């Protein structure tokens, strides 16, 4: 493993809604219209915040058209939406090339995650999810072949591919090509134990979505929600996690909440604390708490290796 390799950098989620415009995304027609009017009256169109500019394309469709009637800044706001759509289409085309490249290299179960996965999940709605980076998930055993194939296509890795125990300590490698960022994942979550099981879990139940003449694989809605609620790895994606959660929960796909609770308790128990904020926003989520047996099991799985290493270190000094 390269001495320059860096562990995953996690970005903690905020407790409050980072974008005032978020309130216009969820609720009844009257509630969202009121939220839009309040936001529009409070902002200087020449100084829109970056988080609000990321929320705006999610509102694309008939309701935004209605809200913009008579608005002197309609052209500017529609231009933001068109630009986000164009950028997403460009990155979708790049993802098609990457999926084809990895498939030719023998990688199976290649899944598109992150922002582009959310964009693909909402193709049939009017919402346009901004896509600022690419994230691809593959089985870890295909990492060497995938890395070689990507480098042959001009993608430059930030570090050498990890091996041995570094595959458990890290969960992705960052590639760059002409300013585009690609995160090649073999695991989506940072976990202290059950690394292989976590990887298999997210590769199970992948959904297929057809776009631009290609069949893409994306996460199931339950796995996508868990990825969204978990602490994010290093990212330039600025969309509020609450907005991504609303997109997942609002597109009509069903989530088996009992199974979701079991998976979350095993790999990311802290996400249960974040569900309350989503309920407060008006999203329909049952009252959930980690099963006690799984909470205890997670505690053992997390701390037993830590204490074992400490005991080993002490014994080595004796």
C-alpha cells in the first residue's frame, strides 16, 4: 500500500436544513407554494447561495413553471436548471463509457451510486438531481482489473490501489480525468467490522434503469437511503442530504423498514438519530429503533477487535 494513501475522510451531517429552499420540496401544494414565495421574497437573485442553487433543479416541472409566471428573474432561474441538466447529461455519458470499460475488463455488478444514481432513479419524474461527480461500486475482487482498465482510458488515480488490510480501512479510490472526478468504490460505508458482508449487502438487490441506450445498475431504495444518511466520504457534492432522502422516499418505491432497520443497526446505527429530522420535514417514516440484539452485536463487533489490538500491544511491551 502506498505510504501516501489516505483513509476515508468523512463529512458529518448537519442537524438543520442547510438550504432554505428545501421547504418547497416537500408538502402539500399549498405548503410548497407558500415556502417558494417566502424564499423568493427573501433572496437577492444576484446572490443565490450554492445550496439553494442545488435544490432549485429538484423543483423542475409544472409547479416551478407556475411559480415563475410573472417573475422577472424567471430566465435566470430556468437557466440554472438547464445548466444542471446539461452537466448531468454530460456526466451520464461519461458514466456510460466507464460502465462499458469496466464490463469489458470483466467486472460484473457495476453499479452507479451517489448523485448520478439519484439522477437515474428520478428519470421518470421532473426533478433534476445535480451531478457534480461520479461514484461507481464494484466487487472488491475486481479492483485490480478495474484500476488497470480505467488508467488505460486516461483516468489517473490519486493513490495506488489498496491491498490486504487497506481494503478494509478504505472504501474507495479517487480518479481524475480532465477535471472530472470518479470515486471507485468497493464499499460505500465506513465500518469497523463486517467489511465483506457490508460490501455484499449493497451489491444485492441492484435495480436496472435504462438511459441513453445503456442499462445502468443503481442501488435499491433502502440501500440508497442508508448511503444518504450515513456520513459521506470526501465529496464535492453540495446537495443537502435531506433533499436526497426526500427524493428516495417520494418516488413511490417501497422500503422494507424491518429489514432496513436490521441493516442500519449492523452497519450504521447512528443513522437512526437522523430519521427524526426527516419526519419533522413531513416525510413518512415509521418510528424505528435498532433491535437490541443487533445493537449489542454491533457493540461487540466494533470494540472486540479494538481491545484485542490493545491487549496485544500491551503484551508485546511486557
